[in-house]
C-alpha cells in the first residue's frame, strides 16, 4: 500500500492532479512557480531536474495507469510538470521583467499545445504506458520552447 501511495503522490504531483476542473493547468502553473522560485540557476542542475522528472514520470505514470485501470487518467500530471519545465529550461534568460513575460507566454502556449494535441503531439499521445503519457507533454514543451524562441528571434 505504501508503494501505491508514493506512486500516486508523484504521478499526481503531490495531489495537484486531483484539483477539479483543470488539473493539467494547475500542475503547469505550479511548475512555473516552482521554476521561478528555484534557488539554483545552474543549467546543469536544471537539466538534471527536468531529466529526473521525465524519468520518474515514465515510471510512476505507467504504474498509476495500471493501478487505476484508466488509460492516461487526468489525475496524472507529472507529465505537464516535466513538459513545462522542459519549455522553461530552453528559454533564454532575459532581464526582468522580460523573462516573466516570456514565461507567461510559454505557459499559455504550452497549455494550448497540450490541450489541442496538434501533430506530432497527437501521434506521441498514442504510445502506450508511462512513456506515451510523458512524451506528448515533452513534445508540447519542446514545441513551446521552439515557438517562444522564434518569437523572440523575430522581435
């Protein structure tokens, strides 16, 4: 039973996934707040954090899916956290307040991509298990970062 508790706690990102209405949006918003408050600005540490969230996410989301008997249940939100963190990792560090502006824009773009599941995100979502649960949000994070960086480059 303890194992189920830990798996459920991590896959729901400390029960944020159980907030009614829009658990993915709440998890993405919490991911942004944590990222902004992260005391460590080392790119190596940030890469490790995103990688750890991704790898743990594959494991716990796959087990949560099996335990619940539901394919990609909405309470699993560690995928949104990892995807949002990937997007933020790949953004340039601009001076304040410009950085907050691009972070807010990244949040909006990420949520749009995660909800609409445009190609190729929709294809990755069809993969099974924890890897499939995680990959569509990782792709949304990557596409978010590419989009925001293109906008910055054009402006």
